[in-house]
C-alpha cells in the first residue's frame, strides 16, 4: 500500500486494510470508528478528549489534531514488515507534538493471539514479532507465556505508535484502544498486554509504559457508547 492519503468524503471512505488483516480493526470496528471520528468533524471525539484531559499528562493537555490518517503504516526496522494502525492522529498539546495510534474494538475484541500468528506460519512472522518487541524494549521468548497469550494487535498498535512518533519527530506516543463494546470486549487482553511492562490499567484511563529511549509511550482504553458511534460524540 502506498503512503498516499486522500481526504475523506465520509464514513464510506473508511475501509479495513486487507494488507493488515488480523492486525487492524474488523469491519464492524472500522465502521464504528469512522462514524464517531467523522462526526467530530476534525476535532477529537468527546470521550477521547475527556480521557486525555483527565489523564493530567501535560503532553495531552489542550490536544488539537493536525490530521487523521486512516490505515497508516510504518516500517519495522530490521524486518521490512509494516505495522498498521486503524487511525493515526498527530496532534499538538501543551508540551508539543504527540501522536495517537488508535485501534478500534467492538464485540469481537482484539483479534488474534501471538500464538495464532505463529501457528499460522506466516512468512517472517518471528522476525516481525521480534522487531516489535525491540521497539517496545521487550525480549520475551515467543514460544511460552506470557507472550503467546498476548494479542498481536496490542503489539502492533503500540509499536506503530512508537515508530510514527519517530517519523513525525514527536516526543510522546499514545496507543489508544477506542472501544464501542458495552461489555468492553478485549479489555482483559489489553490488561494482560500492560502487565508485560508491570503496569496496571483500568477502562477510561491512561498509563505510562516505562522506557529508556524516546519517545515516551502511554497506553489507554477509551469507552464510547456503541449507540453513539453515529455521531453523538461531537458536541
């Protein structure tokens, strides 16, 4: 897929990435993201804005999106593979530029486990996961717990946030799961991912991931009412 983005004319222009199959949102989650973010008309959806403000992280204060790039992909150093986010949002905050790597979630949760991808025998999958681990400053064996019980999308969204921050010259990256599930489907998988870093998480909060190298990395889970995915988010 070429890195050429064209303006959206509405929800119908949002398509799940076939190149990122199993890594990006399902068609239902893509539709929910599209309806919610399109209705915000260039601003952040209400629930996302509240989450950033409530985090009290200076980097996210007074956040103003610059552009929103659906299906944005970044190359993983050393593997040649691409990690893809459902929606990348470079934004200005009080501390300067930051990026949000948004992953949509509905009732079908967060997709494949790392073990599913390994058992499927996809070409270069071992190198791909190792490269994502390197970006996240992890070095866990792939054939044992806890890594085999981690959702692949969590790895790719977080690694994608870091890579995009480097590309845009941002000092801060946020991996954000935007959930449109009334039962927060997939949250336990998100919690398990956070535990790799010794971090505790809760719905509608943001947590910092410890790192030794820039950019700073945060992860968050934002809940939106599934009935409001049609645009009631844009007040």
